[in-house]
C-alpha cells in the first residue's frame, strides 16, 4: 500500500532530431525535470547540460512542456494536477501536497497474481479445463505485432523489429530514416525544351542547358545539334539539395561553338520550392520551358521543406489496429494454436472482414489474415 506516480512520454524521434536533440538527451532531461519536482537539484552535470541544450535551441520552455504527448497515472493520494511529475514550474506545491495526502488515501501499488485454476485441487479434472480456458482467454486478448505502413525510406533490417526502418548511404536522412536537416529535398528536372532560338548566323542552334543551384553548376544537358527548337528528352537528377527562402535554381541556355567561345543565349532564375512546378523564360531570341519535381525528405513538408510532418496511422486502419504496430490475433492463427474461437470472436472477425472489404486498398494484408 502507498502511492505511485508514473508518466510515459511519447517522443517523436524525427522531430527531436530536427530540434538538434537526440532521443537519449530528451529522456535524460525529462528525468532531470521530474527529479526537480521531487527534490530540487540544479547543481548536477545533467541539469546544466539540459539547460545548455534548451538555451541553444532558442526555446524558453521546459522539455516536458515541448514533449507533451504523455500518459500519466497516479495511484493513491489526492491531486488535481494532470501533470504531477512535471509540476515544479507550474504548481511547485502540488507534489508535496500529494505526498501529504497519501497516509489518508493509500492505494495498492504492488501485488502478484495467481491463476484461478491454482485454487482447485490437482485431483479435480476441472483444474485442467479451467487452466486451458484461461490460457485461451489470454491468447484471444493477445496482440500480434504488425506494421500499418511500409518504410517510406530505407528498409527493415531486424526480423525482431519489423516496424523499425533503417537507412544507409543516403546523406539526406539519418540511419533512423529521419531528415538530416530541415530543407532536405530530392530535386529532379523532368522537362526542358526551347523554341525559336537563334544561336548561329549560318545555321541552326547547337543548344545545351547548364543548371546552377546557389551559383554552383550542378548538372548539364547533352548538346542537340542544328535545332532552333530543341527538346531534351532526359531527366536531370540533381540529387539531395537544401531548400530555403531565396535559394534559386538557374538555367543557362547556350549555343555550342568551340567550347571556349560558346554563346550564352539566355538565362533565368526561379526560387526552388517543393512540389511540381512548370515555368517559362523569355530571351531576346526565343524562349525556354522547364518542369521540376522537388520531393521533401521523409517527415518534412512546406514550401521549403522546413516543417516537421508527422505520419499518423491511416484513418481506414484504426478499426483494424489496437495500436500503431499491433492488431488482434487473427482467428486462423488462434485456431492453429488450438484456441476455441467462440461465436462472439467469430462476429468480431466478421466485422473486421467488412472493414477490410471497404479499405483493402490501404492495407498490405489479405482477407485471410482477418478471418
């Protein structure tokens, strides 16, 4: 008997990384802030490290105020504070008041369980049947580890953790498939063509395009000979680039002569932004048309791929899954384990099947998985 406070905080790993904080540091700093609620200690090295991290990030709020997706359970005592473990700044006296209320309002905080069949003598045949029924009940309520989404980047590498994605050899993301920094995006030039160019006095244009980003040459097309209306049927993959306000992509259209004295026919600049964009530039002689496709790195969104974007579970799967990575054990697996599936369980399976019929395009599972 006594009292107990537990708090479980969900940390969005990629969001923390974009804030310049590792998950282990968040865990440490949450523990430091919880300790401050129970007993002030501002002299520890961990406390000073957390203060430095907070100041460096530019945030004036605590870690517990920033990472608020939390489940708190209070056993025993009396309190009205919903975040008792992290109440040092908001209500300094709350924890002490809860402690003082425990003698009058204790609760069970530790206990052990024994199966009901242990109450029946071993000589009684009912004991074996009851034990089997309890085992079947537990299995019916069990959850099967199952992923709602495939890896958006990278792949799974641990058979024991099929829902954990790992990324390698990609500078845009970390090993945990989080964006390495804000603004990371994959840039591809999908379409380029020009019309009514005039590069040579004695013939048609021998045209090519140079592409610059932040005034650095990042790629160049091949030369199309003797054509004033060239169309480059190729994709220029510029790889991973960092977007930000004012970062521009520049196209230069040239007429090739002897390489050292090529003629610049025209150029144009456009601010590089996420999504699919088309544009046209007009020169003294002729015009140039382009189309680009810019895809933000995983967990980034916005015009410049600067915003963190969570990836919630698909709405159509919420009735099928108990949590992000678990669902009820399918009927056919229970039957293989020798579990007697009663009529109630069958009805539940039929309901799951109906949901599956409507939403099967959102899942990688077959109907049989839900029978």
